[in-house]
């Protein structure tokens, strides 16, 4: 027995820590987002914080020392310091729930501090004489000084010291301590806008109200370039550097602030070809550390999946690039032990990785690194799924009627046609037009009545094609595309990339082929936008009637619940152009994905549009422009999102290539037919209760302000409870209220990445008000027959509930939600079944006595093995079959428990004793 026990101890050790000469990996079973090091007497320990906000502590042997789950919300920062002078560091965890947690060296909670609901972004410790202060700050725009016991000593409003002329307030992006002449200095990094602000460094003597110096970071910003990491370089005597890693799409930016010289400069990367050397386009966050090198040092800059080794000297070595197969969540330095600590890989990994930078073998090992734990499990599960998929046969009672139109850069029409399976005809590839970008038509707009439409141009485009040249490119594209083409017709205020006559001629030239003009980010809804819609959008939609072509409206944030119900879009909502429009999304920097699904399916179910769409691109995982981690090399998160949404009826898929081989599994699933695409009258997992949107409340629309991070107002929030609230940039990762739709309907607890919401009582739709005289028809006329006479309509405007369309009686969001919640729970009992657990799910009726249930691992970027509990209501179950394995699933009269593998999905056929 002792030998067996020793074997398992050894096996566990090997599984929990994989080490070689230059890199060591510790398996944690958590998605580790941030890493730090703490001092424990003379030893060093590794601190990590997970996606869910759990703080873990490991030693370098890979042994777990302790863990603390805290609040279940994410920690925006981790800072380790000996605040009580006992020789052991405490851990400060600034949390998105507005709390600063302080843990002792054993992981026990010492104290917590909370001033308001604004997420705290950062914390540090500074000393003045013999007095230690804990300092924290975030979106409430104050620097808070606390005692070492967590008592508030004073708060310094950012407006009281800001040097910015236009933006006096700012969020506290980062706080760190440096030493100057043997004394502590508090360094503050500001942020007022996540896209156009490079920040200012303010230097304070401890506990003083005004900085003694400041330096504004250089650069124009743009594209979410605001710094998102901060590290200290104290290698150079009498020249302490503050290293600020920027966010970037196709540019790598690291700023260096010198405390002694009060300067701010950009690191000069010595690239041969900058665009190629930083890797493919994608939103990444740079993490920089200074590592000793010979008699000097080098900057080690982690940017996505590449480590850049940069000489600080202008005439120094060229930048060396070491490329991994994976991008990482974070990096920090343990200088005393010659180590770099990396967070988990962004694709859903669960390891902490330790680089020994004194051992040159780390470079080759970094290139070949294959993480254990959840990342290995995801790859193995996907491989096993693909192998079993080859044997799948479509059940004889299923009739796959819906074709999925794929707007993809990752699969050619020839490859699509060569896919295996009887359902391959239902995958239609829509090609792009080659050699079109960035060229658009240069046509005469001088006669346009509206100044905004007449003068607005998109800075990314070259307006250099004649009408004839533009039309020739489109016709050539149509000639080589078997099914059709898609192209950008407009972006933002400018929908006139091609004139209306040219756009109409493209539709005419297509014949039976499909043309999909894309209108991206049409957030404006003022009088100028209304004019634009009547001048161009609706005339083009009218011209499309009777063709196979349609306009893809690809908007952001809460558009499909709010702006779409403004006067500009009344004709779309009415159903006048049900075949001419499809909804789609740009989810970057959004925090309401659970709502966007409800809104798009709601308009489809109501008859406003006869199809709905979805989109994946690299920046989908970005919910906070200050901390952009959107460079997943294994797009498992995208695969699961698309599986769920296509299984929910999405038939137009905008798709960006990341990993062609991995993403092919989605096309195989469609072509074989294991992924069933229902019509709207086949879905039976929609709750009978639906929320009908009246004219959206101005405060609801104001919730789309995600770039400005100075909008938090404690008094305003308390006085204005919202049905859908806390959607602005200052709420990134923060909790939703008990009365928020996302909480009581979607089962969502935070404003983050809910692409795979649970909706435990069935999907609750947001819809237009039911109107028997509308062109779109009634909601029940489009739904499955089980919904006849059982739907319940609740009126709202995003802020308040109302008794009827005329708003005869108003109900407050924070009280009336209990009535709505109860109605939803009662409505769930009228469904065939509902599902509990951290899974996304949808049920479709494929035959009178057959249901298709799709279950998807619901951890978007933190996948895991899940258990789903199916609760049966009106369904009288005869048999349940796993369609992938053809195995029968055990169940009892009331429920069944289903294991959903990490990073995967389960497709079940439920045979009924009697028809619904």
C-alpha cells in the first residue's frame, strides 16, 4: 500500500508541476489572470488570481500553500507588501465589486475596505517615517489612503491635482511605490478615456494632497492604446523607470517614465518589419520588465504570444523575438531569483509558467511550450470530438432546413464544398471582394442636403475609385464567387462608401447570388442619422426586396435593445424589410452579451427580421480597453459561442480566421448536421414572458458610453435604478444589481464576458410591443404552437416598467423586478424543460416527438468540466440519446444530469412519449 501511495504522490507532483531547464509550469486548475510574488521571511512565493477572483499561493516546487475565493468577482490588480512589518508580505486585492481585500501570509482575510460600488483598479503601500499607508483607487476618481487596519484616513479627488485642462477628473489606473533618496514616493497613473488617453504620471510624497511633479505620457493614443500594465525598473542607479505597457491592435507601445528626470518616452523597438515582427493583428496588452543583461539590462516585453527582448541603448542590439504557440494573461518579475512569472495562456489555460531567464534554454522551451491542465484537456477533447463526429449520421426524423451563410476569411468556397456530410449544402460561403480594401468610391456628394453625410469620411479608407472601377471590382468578385459576396458599405457616420446607384447595380448584377453590404457601428440616432437612413439605408433595402441579398447591420453594445427602438429604425422594427436586414454585432468593449442575444433573437422571433446573425473576431473577449487580453491562439471560446448561437437559429455568421485547423471543426459540425439550426417556430426554450421595449429611456441609451472612464456617480446611481444598468466603461467586471435583467433573467452576476449566458428559466426575449396590425405580425404567430395563448408581455424602456403601452402606471426597476422574476419562473413551468448549471443551452423541436437539446460549456474564456441538470416540465420523456456517441443517457421522471466536457458541447436527442 505504501508503494502505491508513493506512486500517486509522485504522479500528482508530476501533474502539478512540469519543469525543464528554462521553464517550469504549475497546474492550478484555475484560469490565472494575474501573477505576483510575495516575501515570506526569506522565501519567495507566487501569488496568482483567477478569472473568478480566487487568490492562490504556490511555492516554487509547485505546492499549493493556500487559496481564498474572496467575493467571486475579479481582482483588477494584486499587490504584495509587508504592511505590518512582521517580515511576511500581505496581499492586497483591489476587486471589481468595489472592495479592497487584504489577506495575511496564510491567505486569511485580515480586513476589507469599500467606499462605494465603483470597481477598485489598483493598490499599493507607501511609508512616511515609521507609518505605513495602504493606498487604493479606481473608477471613483479618488486616491484613498487607509491605515494598515483598513480604516479610511483620507481621500484625494483627482480633480484637485489634475494637470489636464479638458478632463479634470480621471480614474486611478495604477498606483505603485518607488524609492527616491531613501524615501518612498507614490506614483499615480491616470486614465480618462480608454481609447485616446496615454495617461499622466503623478509623483506624490506620501500622504500629501498634491504631486510634487508630473509628466504626461507622449503619443496620440487611438485604438485602445491607454497603458494597462505598470512595472518598476530600479536596475539603473539614480534613474528609476516606470514601465507602462500599452494596449494595441497592430502597434506595440511601451512607455518609460523616469522619476528623477521627470520624462516620458516610448521604447524604440528595432524591428526589421514592425507589422510582421509583432505578429498578426489582434488586441494585446504589453507587459514589460527590465532584466539584467551583461553590464546593463534589456526590456523583456510580452505582447500576445511573443517575447521581445529590447536593448535600451539607441545603438544597441536589434530586438530579439521569441515566439510561443500561445498568448499569456500576465507577466511579472522575481528579480531576486532570476525568474519571470507568466499567467495562464489566454485560450483557457490553467497553469502558472515560470521562466528562468538566467538559463538560455528558456527561449527554445518557450517556443515549444504546450501547457498541461485545461489547455491540454481542451485540445484532447476537441480531437476526440472530431474523431467521433466522422461516424455521426443525421437522425431520419430531422429535416435540416436552414442554410448557414458564412462570411469568413478562413474557408474558401472550394473548401466549403469539399466538406463531408449530408448537410454540406446548408453551409453557404460568402466571399469577400479581392483587392477592394481600403479602396472605396469617390463620388460627388456636393448635392446632398445633409452636411454630416455630405462631409463625413472614414479615415481608414481611400476614396479613389470611380463608379465604373468600383462596379467592375464587384462584378469580378461575383463572377468567381459561387454563392455571393460581402463587403463594407459603411462605418459609423459614413454609409456612403459606394453611392446608392452603384450599390443597386451590384445587387442587380448578382442575380440569384447573395450580396451582403455591411453597415458597421451605426450607433448614432440623431436627426442627421435619421436623414441618412431615409436617404440611403431604406432605399437600398427597398431595392433588395425580391432578391437573395440583404444588409448586415453590425452594431455594438445595447443597440439591439435600445437604439433600434428609436425613430431612425422604426421601419426596420415594423417588419417592412424583414428579408432585407439581418442583425449582427461588434461585441468589442461590450459588457451586455447576454442582452444582445435576447435582443437579436427577440426581433427575429417578433418578425422584424427573418434571420439573425452573429460574429466572431479577435477582439470579442475585450470588455475593458484598459486591459485587453484578446489574442487567443486556440479559439475555443469562439467555437463554443458560435455553436450555441447557431443552435439558437443564427444563420448569418461573420467569422475571422485565427487558427484554421482548429476552427474547421465548426464547419464539419454544420456540414455533418450534428449542429442543428432551427427555424424560429422550432425553438421551445424561450420563456413565455417577454419584455417589450417602448421608446428607450435616455439613461438606457447613455449606458453605451464605454470609453470615458470618469462617469461614475454614486449619488446618481442610487437615485436611478435601471432594468439594464451598469453598462458603461466604469463598470467593467463589476457586479450587476439584484434587480437587473441580466441577474434575474439571464443568470448573470457581472458585466464581463457573458457570451454564453445560462438563462436558467429559458431565454427571456426583449421584443417590440405586440401589435396585431403590424406588418411583422404577432410574436405568437412566429413561435412554436406551444406558445399559443401563454405568452406574457411586460412593458419597459430600459429604466422603468409600465402597466401598458401608454405608460399609464410606472413601476420602479428595483421593486417591480420581483413581479417580473416570479412571472418568468412560473413561465418556465410551461416549457418542455429547463437547464441548470454553468452551461448555455437551447432546445428545438425536430419532430412531433423529438427534441434537440444543445448544451455548451458556459465558461467563455475560463472553460471547465460542467454538470448540467435538465429539469423536465411538460416533456414526457421516453428516451435520451447522445447524438455524438449514440449512447443512451440515464434519467428519472423529474430530471437528468449531463456531463459537459471542458471546452465542448453535448448534443442530445430527447424522444417523447407524446407530442408537445
